[in-house]
C-alpha cells in the first residue's frame, strides 16, 4: 500500500513519533489514522503520551467573551516552561478551547473529576429508564455503562468532540499540541459565565 508523505507528516505532527515509525504504523493500519496512532502508542513511540506525565507548572490565563457579550470563559492552560506559554501556538490552542467551552458548556475537565455521588445518581436514572424494558443483570449493566460513557462525552471537556471539528476530541487537540511544542500541556481549571445563569 502506498502511503503519502502528507499523511505521514500529519501522523508525525499528532504524535511526535519518527517519520519511519509513522510510515510503518500507517502501512500496518492500512492507512487508518486512528489505528496508526494506537499502534504507535502500543509500541511506546508516541512522544506526546510520554510527555503527558511531566509536571506543567507554567502557563497562561486565557479568556474569551462571545460576540454577543452573554457568555465568557476563563481558562488556565498549563505547560512546562514560560517560553512555550508565550508562544502564539500555545495561546491559540487556549483560545480554541475557550470558544469550545463557551459553546459546549462542559461541567468537568475529565471523568476523574466527576464526583462518585453524581455517578451513582446517573446510574440510578439509567437503571430506572431501562427497568421497564425487562432487561436485568449483565444486560442492564451493559446499557448503564454505555449511557455513562455518553455522559462523559457530553459533560467532560477532555472527552468532548471539538465543536469546529468533530473528528477530534479536546484531548486529541492537546496531544497534537504536546507533540508539536515538545512539552506537556494540561488544563488547570476553567470557569464559564453566562448572563442569567447562577
């Protein structure tokens, strides 16, 4: 199978892996970008994944006010050095994430931030919704788990699909930036304001 240099470069930009590793992963995956990323991760070749564990103690506070003045967002985006924090690419990523937060209104940064009481309440609601169908035991729990995954996708920033490009999640965007900028990047916190919302 012939793999284009453009596709190899695109995978390299996303993962930070070497050109030959990217080409081999694309050949192995039959040209499927998502499978190729997974292959690189399994082989430990994705530099972005290796960098994600490093401390990110620098960063920038980025804000966004929607054009109608009714929605505003403040975001703490962290990185490892002051040098990267001042780059236009880093700030641009922050602005894109701010716009996304304004539009999609996530409640949490990641699934680890959802408190156990909220999860239990959600599970109870899902069980009650499907109890009438006669499903019980494993079948019911599978449905509950699937509904919980959907809850995470809708409410957790890192798992939401980017509102301007649904082919990637916010987590994917951050990994691409890590690969490009060579440092760990993480979201410290965010706050979203909307007129009339408490």
